[in-house]
C-alpha cells in the first residue's frame, strides 16, 4: 500500500543577508530578499503575519542584490519580474507563471566576479518591449543587458560591457532624462564618485563625474519630481532665466546618493532648452545662463568633450529625436547639487524614495520624501520644508543604545504607509503610519520576521511538540512557537502563525548542538569544551501560555527565576529572581545608581523581565529580554591525584578536551551524552552526565576512533546509538553497571562519514545516513539471543542522488507504513515510505525543496 500526502509549508524562518541592496519591496506588496543562496518571499502587510511563504533556489552562493523589473504607465505600473545578483558571479531573472509559481526564466552569465549591484529602469512611464538591466561586479565591469519576454523562458542579451578600471561599482540606478526617452545611468563606486552615463545609439557613454562624497557610495535612487496640483503653473511659464534653473520643475529628475561618509546628497537633473542642431551659439546660451557660469563652462570643457563644473553645475548635450524627425534636436540638461542631508552618525547604506501615489484619486504624484538607513541603528525620513525648501529629518525610527546593531537597508511599502529595515541579525524591523495624511510623523512598530543569519546546525522539538528550538553558527539559540489569536475578519476563527518568541542563548561561540532534557530544560554544546544547561524562566512560561492560548502549561510553572540577564563581558546568562528585581527597584531610586547607569552597560530592566508577551516580540526585545538562565555547566575536571600539566589532556579524568560536536538526552531525563572533535580513540569517546547531580559519570563509552557526529537514545532509553566520522555506528545497551550503558554492537556501515541517525517510533529499527548517498535501515535478527554481541543487520538500503546530511523517522506509522524524512546536502528533502508492515521495501513518495 502507498499513499500520496499533501505537503504544505507552514513556517519558514531564515535571516536576511548582510548587504545594502539585498531586499526589494514590489508594487504588489511582495518583499523579496536574499537569504544565503536562496531568495525568500514575504508579504509584510499581510494581516495573517504568516511570514516567509516560499524560498527560491537557483544561486549557488550568497545573494547580494535584488530589484523588481517594472513596466507600465504612471500609476498602472506593475512588477513583471525581479532580478537577483549573487556571489556565484551570475544574475537570475525570476517571474511568476500563470499557475502562480515563481520560476527562474533567465540566467545572466559573463561576469568574472561576484555581482554586487543591479540597476533597473525607474521612470514615470516604462512602455518598452525590452527591459534594460545593468549589473555591476567585483570584476570591475558593468554589463548592460536587454531582456525580452518569451513565454516562461526569457531571452537575455548582453549589449555592452563597461570597464570601470581599478574601482568597484557598488550602486547602479537607471532612468530617462527629463522630457525624453533617453536612458541615463548613475554608478556609485569605491572611488567616492558618481559616474553618469547617457545612452547614445544603444551604447552608454560616460558624460559626467559627480564629486562630493568623501567615502564609498553605497546606494543610488532616481525619482521624477511632479508638481502638486495645488501649485499654479504661472511661475513655470515665465521666461527661462537663470533663477528658475535652481527650482524644481515638473519632470525634473532627482538622484539621491548615500555614502559611508555619513551623508546623503540629492542631485537635480533638469532640461534647460531645446534648439535645432548647429544653432547653439554664444548669444543664445548667455540668454539662458549667467555670464559667470558661461565663462566657467568654457574654461572647463575637457579635451574629450565632457563638461564638468566642480561646484555649481554640470551640463549635458543630448541629441533628441522628436515626432519622427530625421534630424535630432540638441537638448541641454543641467546637473546640479540640490541638497546635503546631515543627521546620521555612521555609514549610510541605503536611500529609497517614497513610491508614487495617486493625487486626487487619479493623478500621478511623486511625494518628496526620502528614506535613509544607516549603521547608526536608525532610519530617517526626510522631507523639504514648505517655507524654505530645505530638506529636514521629519521622522527617526530605530534603536538608541541597547544591543541592537545597525541597519543595512530601508524600504518603503508600495503605498508609503509602511517602512521596513533589515540589519545585522538577519531580522526585519517594520513600522506603520497610523495617520491619514502623508505628512504624519506617527509611526508604530509592527510584528515582522526573524531568522538565523548563518548555518543552522541543530533543531529539536520539546517533548510535547509545543515549540521548536534551533541552534546556529550565528552563535544564537532561538525558540519558535505558534501565535494563536482571533481573526480580524472572523473573530470566531483562530489564526495560528509561527514566530520567534525567545532567543534563549546569545553566545560568544558558534553553537553546534542542542537537546531537551525535559520540557523546560535543554543543554547546548558549542565551539568550547563546556556543555551549558538552560531552564525556562517564569516569564517565558507565562508568555508561551498567552501566545499559544494554552493555560494548562501554567500548572507546571513551579519555582523558577523571573528571567535572565547577560552581564557585560560575560558568556553565562545570569538568573534573575523576584528578590533581585525588588532590590533593583529600591536601588534605582538612589542618585548614585542613576549616575552609574548613565555610563554603564545597557541590560534588561525589571519591567522588561516581568513583561508577559501578548504578541511576538520585536528584535530589540529578543536581543535583551528573552534569555533563559543558565543553571549549570558540564565541563572538564582534572583528577587532583594526578601530578600533570593542564595542557596534557590525555590524563584528564572527566570532561572533553576539544570542542563539542554532538549532544543527546535520554527520554526519561536521567542522562546526557556528548561527544567532541577527535582524531584519536582517546578523545572519540561518549561522556555521560547524570541530571541528578549535573556531574559526569566515570568511565566514558569507548568504541570510535574519530569524531562522533551524532548520538541518539532509543525512545524507551534501552539503547544509545552513535555514528562517527570513522564510518562506524555503535550501539550501547542500558545496564545496571557503571557506566549505565555497555557496547553490544558495532558495524562499519558506510563508505563515507556518517552524519546522522534516527530511531523508529517503536524502537525496532534505526537508520544511518551518510555522505556516501545512502541510508541504511537496521534491525535485530529475529533469531538473535542474548549474547555479548546482539546481531543487528541491514534490511534495506535507500540510495539518494546527493550526499545525505540528516534523517529522521516520523513519530508514528500511517496504515502500517514507516515514514522516513531524508535531507540532502543540496537542500532537497525526500519523504520515503515503507510498504505496509514490510520494512524491506521502500519508495520515495515526495521530493521537494526546503523552500
């Protein structure tokens, strides 16, 4: 018998990459961002707060930049695809098919270095048959591409390669020159300058070099100024005098640039005059420009025909074909420095213009509002004052002090009522404007998403499967649980979505393994020789009950600390009791305490430690106020009767001599088993600890010669199974001696390292998974009798297309069929099933990507 289960994604948690241009927010509300080599899809404005609903695979290395490709006229523009650039030296076009699936429709090949930035057209009207795309790479080149839609697969052609020399392009932006369809491209680089390119005869040519920034230019963004309908046209219809070149006019192109010099600059590109070819003489120009500017212009004409003014203005002459004319008209454009935005205290990584919105319900209107994100932990919203036109900081959101790190990027939502930032910890920070008008400064934080920003090494369910705990090389352990609450549209209906509700451990070492000892206690192992034991604080239990709407768990509250605090320069989460909080409150009333606090380390406050969560916490809260207290350490102990040097680890009686690799706990909560890195049998041992005393049990279990990679107790705790880099598995059986387990079986099961193992729910079988692309199923011979070596044999071998890194049995069988989940090195997952009551026959019932 076989079955075909329906598999849906209930929850995806994955952090955002640390790059300024790695996220983009589309016109339809979809936010896409790079998550290592995947691309995550997320609707921040969704009322259900489901979070990431899919992850697209295709790139083989870190994704660095993403931009949406738009087409359409005015407010009717739509996202038709998006482009991603990666450290794997490729760009990829992604678009949605008719059945709602996102596919990779084209691959951009040719760069010899990581793609650091992409540029796509941004204009009031983009009515084209071919999309213009620019990519900038660490190979010092900019490539220009044309994309043509061709059913599900697109045609992509590289039409130009620009060698920028010894500098690296860091930011690209594309638009049209005012009152024309001539593309202009801006490139910010590591030489602190902005290069301006104008397309002629299908090729971009550098025309200007804008100077002013004192450090790398990290972000560029174009916007088209639209005059509000409340302003009359009379002032624009006056004679073209020099004065009006320094005022914004309808159709002017604005370029915002962000730099590591902590400043943001705004540049204005305006059309000055259009006159027939070969009729541009000195008298005509002086009628447009002041004589001083004209004199300076003549003196600064370069030998190659490029014109550059260092302080006042730059000018570009462009041939424009109008109304089907055979001969072009020469149009002159001025490029002028418009404003300097000063306010950030650290590198500014991104600039983003407010999206166009309807004015009077139908007219296209581009608000003059600019969002900047900085590593000073803040985002700022800038607008020009109505009276003076000076750009000022109207809104500042983010964190002051605390543990939070800076932002890498900031984005406006499609309607301008939401803003979002992503930072060092991989999390997103979301704010919503509650006011009815665009001039409001009332922004409120909203529930967003978070996730690990480095490899996840271990995951485990608590014993009741109420919540999930994960450990990562980003040096954190994170706890995820469902948030159940009434639906806004249907109060009687409950919505359940998963969120990170506690960051139980923030460490100074990469965390490799975790295991629950009981429902409220777990042990973790890191790149150190110490195992650390953590217990849930009272505040967490209350919050879990509130969020999951399961008040029954409060009966298990018992005597627990209120919370935990991580002291400055410390690695251990210190337990905080109710008495500690009362003493803190009393001490806080003294002037001496307040004086010390102003210079001291920011830590959790009494109010935050006792706060019961009613919704998932924000990133700032997770960083400081959701730690679990560390209740014990399991570490190396030296036999004081031996006269040895500490560095001579071979004589250590207790404790691991090298970094922890694996940890497991018995289901009855009595024992903890652990292993460490090993290149010899004396260190490739399994050490057992008693949870009654939190001390090591003498005589470690010996069997392997190299690192033990995984340790699993059977569900009845009768057996302890271990697998190793030496390609052997070893089986230890429970006994009444010391140590409480003895070796009963051993087998060289695979040709390569064995990464994982798992027990079936009834303990009759176990599986071993290896880099040799096979999974072996093992069981005890039916005729085996009690002897020194029980006879465990392989009854089935599952061959997979790639190396296997993880394996696990389902917690129960379905219609007599055992279910086995297998994870591959490529990120794919195979769901396999045995035949009913026959473990010898297996087949794959589902194969799917992790996204």
